[in-house]
């Protein structure tokens, strides 16, 4: 037995193992909501200092000094040659797709946050949904290869929950198809392959309030390609060239100085944040170890991970209750979980009523979408909170 495990058992004994549940009339485990997605604010004073300087400078947007500094700092984490900060990841996906020359149909997973698909549809591209690896939740290269047609104009992988896609497999499919490969890395800041691997023409990160590193709203396009980078720089800033003349198509996808201030303050202490997430993740692993039918989805080998999401898979046969029932039971305890990501995009309007998107045979997607539940994690979640959440889950399974 590990030292930490022994400590935990002592703590659990001292605390009284839960037998009652609010769902059945007991007192809620938490007086106030404990939520997935509560924003991290690891360095409020530093943020206020930086944003104060921006206000005094009277330079609040349009590629100001804080945005430039933030872009430089993120390069240490993305390990890409070029980084362009944006107002959010949805706009960044659109700029990246345009800058990479994606046209027509884009092959992508259905099992992702809706923004992946909606960002593409909004710029006139057609998502074509493929199935995923049932263990990692990421795009299955075999499913992608089968979906390639002459209409395919790009492939968009999603590093779901920070789990990197099969980089080599997807690179091979994209090369065979002769189309650009992009990655939606919205959930994968801090997740990099340990060995060199092809990482696509461009990738996009999110710094939304709920992400491990947030800039209130924010995103980033990262690429190693000089020409793609030049197009991204121009397109995210109204199509301006270096002389500030409109030289091509563009939009406004710029990050503000206020967002960059939050980003700088947060990235400066990112190592501590990552370490907190890692230890909370391990604590969940210990706490759920012996709960039948509730399995923590583990980080794949061969990469660094941010542990931004703690996702469990609920197998009703072994747990005696399904994911939706567990969601309700936890909600009654003021534990606000999220069904990340259900339903699959192909089952959402505007896709579900469109013959291109449905009916689709995506068995791994349907299975995971019906079983996964994201549990609270973040700088506002204490180790004791994790113990209590695990105890509630264990009690729910015992009751079932
Ligand atoms: N691609 C992927 C794969 C993505 O995951 C995302 C975003 C994108 C693209 C697009 O990135 P952005 O354009 O947003 O940069 C949330 C986030 O809004 C969304 O950014 C994120 N993915 C997604 C996974 O999670 P919802 O619909 O779950 O948000 P909501 O309002 O239910 O909030 C989630 C939880 O966070 C709740 O428990 C409430 C809590 N919360 C939220 C906010 C904003 C707070 O406690 N405080 C807050 O300020 O999408």
C-alpha cells in the first residue's frame, strides 16, 4: 500500500464513509456547488498589475505588447515555431482552416465539443463525421481513411480531453488523400508527444475561462509553416499586411491586452497548476479504484498531459446504474458534472436532420457518448473534495 493511499484510508475512516445520499433524502455532500469548469485564477495580483499597465499605456488591443509577450511565452508550451493569439478558439479554427486552404468536406470526429463542427460549417465547409478510438476518444485513422472521397478538402483531428490523436496514423491518411491535416487542440495545452511526431499543418488551442489556462476568452493558432503563419497573421487581423493595407480576406480574431494579461499571469505559474491537476487526478484514481463499473479514463502513454478533465466511464452492467442516473445523483449532492461530450455532433441540430450526417454508423462514438461523465477538477477543488466526491460515487453504486 502506498503512503498516500494509507493516508487516504485514515482520512476516510476519520470522516465517516457516506451511507446516505441527498437523492434519497439525505443532506447534500456539498453546501455550495462544486463544478466542472470553475475558472482558475492562479495569479490575480499579477493580472491586475499587468492590466493596470495596459490601461496606463492606453494600448488595449491590436497586437499590443502584452499579446506579443503572451505569444512568446506560449511557444515554450506549444513547441511550435509560430503562435498567434486569438479572441477564442472557434475563430482560431476558422482562421486556421482558411489559412491552410481547407475546402469542401472536412473529416472530423463527431465526439467533440460542438464548436469543432460549427466553426467549420460557419465558413461554408461541410463536416463529415468519423468514429473514434474507444479508449482515447480520438479520431480513428481507419475510419477517416474509409471516409476520404474526391470531395475531401481537409482532416481535423481533436486531441480530446488532452489525449493526443494517433499523429502518425492521421498524417499518413492526410498525405495519401493529399489534403491538409489540422488539429483542434482546444483541450490540449501542455499536451505534447514525448518523441518527435508529425503534428499537422496547424493546430488551435483554447484559453476559454473553463480551460486549464484561461484568458477569460482566448485561443491560439500554432504552426511550424512560415507561409501558413503569414496567412494566419493577416487573416486574424482584417487581412492586413505589414504595411497595414488590406491585402486579402480576413476577419477580426485578435486577442485583447486584457486577455493577454491574464494569459501571462497564468502561464508564469503553469507548472504549479499542472502539478495540482496531476495530483488531483491521482487522488481520483485512488478514490475510484475499487468502485465497480466506474472507470477513470487514463492518459495515453507517450505524451505529456494536462489532466484538465477527469472523465469516468460508467458501465451500467457492473455499476448497477447508468451515467445519466449518476449525473442526477451527483447533482443532488451539488456536484455539477458535465456529460463531455454527449450527444455526438451528428445527433445535434443542424446536423441530425441532414442526410449527409445521419444516419451514421459510429458505434464507438455512441457508446462513449452514453457513458462518460466529467468530474470537478481545478485550482478551486481541494484534495478533500475529491475524496468526498469519490465517496458519493461509491455510495451511489452501493445503493444501486
Ligand atoms: N474545440 C473544442 C474541442 C473545445 O472543447 C472547445 C471549447 C472549442 C473548440 C471552442 O473553444 P472556444 O471558442 O470556447 O475558445 C465549455 C466552454 O465554454 C468551451 O470553451 C469548452 N470547449 C467546453 C468543453 O466547455 P460548456 O457548454 O460546457 O460551458 P458551460 O457554460 O456549461 O460551462 C462549463 C462549466 O464551467 C459549468 O459547470 C459552469 C462553469 N463555469 C463556466 C464559466 C464560463 C464557471 O464556473 N465559470 C465561468 O466563468 O462549454
